[in-house]
C-alpha cells in the first residue's frame, strides 16, 4: 500500500541532509547556500520493517520574486496536497522566523498529519532554545540532529505508526496482472491507453483506484486479461499554475505501488532523462517488473543498426540493472503496442516464477564450483545450500560459512547465473547470504 511523506520547510534548515540520512545514501546535494535543492528528490525509506515514499522539496519562500523560489513554492503546495504526512523542518540555530510562521499557517490548513522537526539540536543549550517552536502550535514536535542522526528514531516510530497494515488482496484479484503506465508528461501515456482499449471497446469496467488519482481499467480480450493503471490525463483543470511534472512523478510513484509491472514510456527523440532514471531506480527498489517502451519511433531517421545502437546506449544508462525488455513502439501508428503487452505479461510470469529447490541447488552449486568465492582474510567461503524465499520479488537465500564476506562482484556473478539459467528478464532479483 502506498504511503508518501514530504519533507518541507524554508531554505537551508537541513532538509536534504535529513533526506540523505533516511535513505542511507548521499542522493540530494547538500550545501550551506540556501536554495540548492531546486529539483525534487524521491526515494524509499525503511524503518522497523515498514517502508514509505519520501519526497525532499526545495525551501519554501512565499511571495518571492525569484523564479526558482516561486517554482519551489508551487512544488511545496503540491507535495502537501499529494502526501499522506508532512515533515515540517525548522532550524534551532536561528529560531522561529517569518518564513517558518508562513509555512506553519499553510500546513495548519492542510488537515494532514504534520510532524514539526526542530533540526540542529545537538546539545543541551540548543534543546532549551528550541522550546520556542512550541509556539507554532503543532501537536507532534521532535528535536533532532540531521548530521549526527540523534532523535530520528522517535520521529520515524511516529511516522510508521500512521502507515496502515497492508490490504489483503483477494486471491483472484492478485492473479490478474496489474500494469502501470508511467513516464514524463507528453510522452504518450494517454494515447497508449486509448490505443490499447479504444476502438475494440475492451473495457470491462472502470474502477476508481485506491488513490484518488489512478483509474484501473480491466482489459479482457484476445485471451489476454490484465488491469491497466493509468495516471495520465487526470490533472485538475482548475489548477492553472500547477507543476505538471511534479504531479506526474508523485502519481507515478503511487501507481507503481499498486502495479506488478511498470511500463516506462520514453520519447524516442528525447531519450531517457534524469527523472526517468529516478523513477526506474524507484521501481527497482520496490521490486517491480519493468518494461521500457520507446515511443515515437516512427519519427526517428533509421539506418541499419539504429535500434540496436539505441538499445545498447539505453542499457548503459540503466546499468547495473539493465536486464529489461526494450520495445520500440509508435502509439499513433499502433506499431508494436501489443508486443509491449506481451512483454509485460512475460515479465509478470518471470516475477512470479518459483524454482524448485533441487533444481536451484543443482544449477547454482555447479556455478559455485566453476568459480569459487574469493578468499577473504584467509577464510575460504563455502556456499552449501540455496533456496528461494516466499516473497513477492524473486529472492534467494545462500547459506554459507561467512555470509558477511561475500562481496559485490561475487553477488553479481551469482545473480547473472540465476538470470542465465532461469528467466528473470525485467525483474529485480534479491540475494541474501545467511549463516549455515
């Protein structure tokens, strides 16, 4: 089930540092100069066995003449509207400012759960000074330090307490593949949906999705039965100054949570952008199947190896996980659009593939014999047994004597062997090493 948390606040209070800490990676650029974060950052944070989507917004400056600050203010409004909960970050070192009060007024109107986070509380004196933030009138207030990480645990406990338990899906619904069409605005998402379901009247039913901005369309024709999750064409017409790109990303993330396979639609003329790569990385992190569709291929001038070279370059950008189907389509000409669905159905099958333990050990232990794990600190690593775990994403446990010493290159070798002998095209594969 999808749960999204947005980090908001005025410039230079430490939002990006906090975002990086929750994701356990340096993804957002951090600098002492205000306004560094102009693009939104997205990721998946995990705490105590629960995960949630995390959005890092730029610093909020209302009624600013700066064009970047105006864009950031719009994005903050959208984040507040679309998120399930909001982390409002302020700075203990500078105290309550007019910008903090403006932001607090905006957030109190939102009726969303708001966690007031006072950052840079790294000593007892700062903690005493930070008590002035109670004047902003929020019920949930937390004192922490983004740099050291102190105090983040209590905040995360409060955040995940809001996440509802996973909805149990009926078995028959779970068996029907769910495909989400995702991608940037104007790449042809609506046109693809219409091309697939339009003229033949293949719609069985339009069911409102679990979020208010996705529609599930049931396709049942030509012996194909699946659900398309559409996020395109559902933008609010009364919002003249909305940031369409930001809306599309948040909705893509929500649609992704509901889907089995994501159809990532690209514009052949523009290639794959940084935002597409961010969405792709999120889909991988969430363990979703992926098919890349290159639309408007009919507009590209072609030579003998154009598609081969384009695919090669695309896979280099998608590395390290580039074992995904790439289909060159034209929605307007209806070229290969049904091939894209066939690939998506194949990826769905791959995602649910269960390998018998006997066959798995037969193949993988031979692979281990052919190429032994490197010796670490004089210890020879011996893998004794392999089994597939009962998870939604193909996951495998390797039992060995020194599980912590199995390094990245050998993990990659084992994953490649799994992909070579059992078809997991388009699906992230997870490997775990456990003590035998």
